[in-house]
C-alpha cells in the first residue's frame, strides 16, 4: 500500500507561505504511515513530530494530510537556505544528469575541488588550508580526530560537558549525554577526557566567575591529569547545539585557544550545527575571533544532501598518509553541487544579514513571552540559533514538562519546534533563513499561546 500524496506536493519557495491545519494533528494519512512504520522500523528510531512530510519550502513544511506547518527547525539546522532552495535544486539536478557517483577515491571530479576551495577561503585563519569531504557530521568529527592524532602523534582528545559530537563509537564517546545517546552502547572509545563547559546560566558561583573558573578547571585537567604532551586535540562547539545552545562565557574560548597554542594541542571547532551562516557569520568561531586549527562542518553545508567537511591547516591535514582518509560516498558529486548552490544562495540573498535579523526578531518575541510567564529562565544564542531554557518559576530547576507541552501545543497548531539540553528543558529555534517575517511572527504568536496554556 502506498499513500497518495496531495496534488500540491511540490516543494520550494513557491509553496504557499501559510500556516494551515485542516485535520487533527497527526491526520489520517500520517496515522496510516505511523502504523506501517511501527511494523517495519525498529523502536530505537524516534521522530519528534508525528506528521509525515509531503513537501517543504521557504518557511513551511506540508504534511501528507495537507496541513502546512511553520518550520522552526530546518531539519535540525540543515535546510538553512530553505528547503528545495532554487540554486541547490538547480545545481544538484544538473549534476544528477551528468553522473551520480564515481567515487572520488577512484575517479575524481571538479565539484569536490570547488567546495574544498570555498571552505578553505571562508573558514577563519589566513594560513594555507586543505579540506577533505565526508558524509555526516559524526564521520567528519571522527576524521578530525584522526588528522589531529596523525599530526601530533598524541592519543588524547578533550571535550566538554553538554557536548554533542555524533553517534558513531568515537563521537558517541565524545558526546556528553547518556540518554538517549550512550545508554547500553558501551564500552566506549579510550582516551576521551571531559572538561566543564563555561555555561553561564548554570555556573555554581555565578555567571561573572564562569569564564575564569571553567578555564582553570580545563587547564588543570590537561596540565595536571592528562599531561599536555598527551593531548592531540580539544574539540569544542563554539555554541553547543544539542546541549541547549549554550554560548560559552565571553573570553572562555579565546583562553582555551591560547592554552592549546602554547602546548601544541590542536583546537578543533565542531561547527556542524553552528556553521554555514546559521549564527549570522559563516562560522560561529568568528564571533570571538577564534581561529581553530581544524573546522568541522556538515548540517547546513549542502542544503539537505549528506555532506560534511574537515577544513584546516595544510600541515595538519597533510599529516595523514595517502590512502589513510576517505570513504566510498565521501564528497558525493550531487551533494557537492548542492553545497555550491548553498554558497550561491547565502551570497545572493545576504543570508548572513538575514540570520541576524531573524535572531533579533526571535529574541524580541521571546522576551515578550517571558514577560507573561515565569518559566523562561534564559533566552540565548546568536543569529538564527536562539533558545529558551525553561525552569520552574522562581528557581533554576529544569522544567522538562513545560517544554513537552509547549512543543505539543505548537505541533497541534501548525508550528514545528525542536528541543535540546542535557535536561531536555530547552526549546530551540532554527528557522530556515528563507522564513518570511510575518510567518515568523505568526509562529511565535502560537508559541506564546502554548506558554499561556501551561
Ligand atoms: C549533528 C551534530 C553532529 C553529528 O552530525 P551527524 O551528521 O548527525 O552525524 C556533530 N556535531 C554537532 C555539533 C552536531 O550538531
């Protein structure tokens, strides 16, 4: 049995930019697909929304029942330039007609080079760089560690509390949160050490002490416990994504970078969620003038096609021996063409500026909501990467149930949101940068009603 899609099931910016809920959510067609899913897919694959997609574009996702949702998630920070963005579709379609795959390790092609040249140019740092392409964020983070170990001859990797780096064995080990990511899946990879994150809102002695104290603990871990000459790399998200859009206390990341530089430890910025225009800069590292040795990108890089990259200092990247790095699909030509379309869209529509504007609007809307409820403990983020951390009124105790009910209210009323945070008490907002102003306002009106109904 297949479900017949509605006639308007073509995506892209021409899709009517409206919120429309004309069935129960989920509707009958989504429910039918959910029954097939339960019989065919394992339980470990969970989805946050219960509706099945028919088409998406601009700021909306249309489901198989014809409901049109305002998209505040971008498929987890992936369709930053919009779903089915014209330049992405045009470039990928043209590439599909030429060749779908040859394997770059077997027979190379130019689109790969163009993506690499662009990332070499755009990433922070005036030094000579090289880029290698992969399929997923996890795979790229894992390869960044391989480069760092090859270049330094050292084993250890230092990561932070609340970090998310992926689900493969090494990156699951680097990820902080036990459930759902790690529980039952050990033993984990060796030589991964964890330092506190400079998380101002939850720093025990107060936000004003956060940067200095977190840095002191980080330095102690490396100098006193691991040994600085054993550490290949420090891997950090310039704004923690799954951790709840934690913006490290000002000054913390520059201090970490200087510490690493003095000890020959490589600084790896995991910009999988923050990179490619999301925060109003090409890379979130730029907000604190951070110049990492290696930068990892993925999610927003190819507008929804699987593509990831490690970009870094030429001497580090060249340290891995020929044949030591690669993968059958890595740098697939259709995904590379899509990435070139993403770069076009960002430049053509000044999406860096648009990310700033959307971010300011979201903060304004959230402040207005916060004035009417006691459950918003903190509003934070940069550019179009904004979150609200929910707490029980008058405390900083995480309020997971409030996140669940606001999320459910939004979904029932035509707005798709995402959650995050070690305690699951953060609402995060990652609209596509193609989101029209009026649609964003409408989404936050619905969100406000969700808070009012708590
Ligand atoms: C999503 C994410 C990853 C993992 O990417 P996948 O493509 O899901 O493997 C790694 N790091 C960060 C910061 C992420 O947000």
